[in-house]
C-alpha cells in the first residue's frame, strides 16, 4: 500500500533542549537508577548504603526512602535484599532494549498505526500515546502513527482492539518524512551534550546524574535505519559510554549485579 503523507504538513515539533537539564537526584531516584541497571535487579542494603554515599545520601535517609518505596510497591524486600517489584520490571526491560534495540535490514516499508477507538477519556488517550511513543512510533497527524519497519519486534497484538495496524510505502521521500516526524538534529545535540557531561574527570555524583539522563534520552532514540539518519549520529557512542559505566559499577559491587 502506498500512502501520500505530504499533502497536509504538520507543524514542526518542538525541539528538545540541546543542553540537558541535569537535576540532582533524590534518594529514591538514585536507588531506582541503581536497581534498574542491575541484573538481577536486586542489591543488599549494605551495597546500597555504600553506593549512594557519594551522592550525599546518608544511611538514615536511604533507609527511610527504602521503606517508602516498599510501601509504594516500587520495591520488594527479602531479609536485607531489595529488588524491583514486578511493576518496575517492564520499565527495566524497556531500558535494556534502549541500550541494544534489535533491528533488521530495512526494505522501505513503514509501520502504520491508525487509531480507530472512540469515546476514550483523556487518561486513556494519554496512556495510548505514551505506549505508541515507547514503541518508537511518531504521530504524523492526529491518530496516525508511523515509523520505518526496521525494528526486530512485532507490534503488540492487542493494539488491534483500538487501532488498525499494517505497513505502507509513503510517497514522501523517506529522509524528509523521518526529519518531519522526529527532531533529529535536536536529539543529536542533546546526546552530544550528555557525552560531554559524562566525562571521566567529573565528580561521581555528576557522572551518575548524567548517565541517568542518558538512559532517559536513549529511550527516545527513534532507532531509524542508517540511511535516514544525519551524519555522525551519536546514539551508538552514547550507548557505548553507558555500557562502560555499567561495567564500572559492576566492579564496585563486587560482581553482585550490573548497575547504572
């Protein structure tokens, strides 16, 4: 199926910040970042105490945060070991996939999702938009989502309950369409700024904060076929830098888990 997508141009997307805002992390954020990067996603409290200390989180503050996180359903505790709850394991899987997304050779097809469900409330619409964005689709116009069919994953079958799914061959040149759907230059600028912030001569807390921001940024990488990307796309260098940082933290917990 061919599809003319250029007849009704959409407004230009708002670009992302080129210089990322790196806010100090709370005790809860530090713990979650460590456990989301750990495989298996669990750490003894004695290791958590040692790992959070460079970020100005004292033992009493940590224990209070851990208690609140268990009560909120973020963590589970067995003896002196804290692990991610089932609810957060899906988030960890998305994070892992962001580091090494599976791709396949691109033949020119695009995935298309057209929303058909009606009568949904604002919360349901927002949840569906977030889900489609997490699948690395971009909204061409209201209710029409696209991306190149180069990801090595099927669309979830239950999307058929709210949308029509399929593949198309847009008439618009693929590079032009990709540039219209994603703020590629802004994404690359932010990634390069994050690489600068993760330089080894920065304080440990600054590096940790920057790498936490890097994970969030990689979750928004559209993972396009190389032929649709600007030159010197920085996603792979950012993934490589983050993987090296994971290895550093693995060593710091004596091989108990891979954390970042």
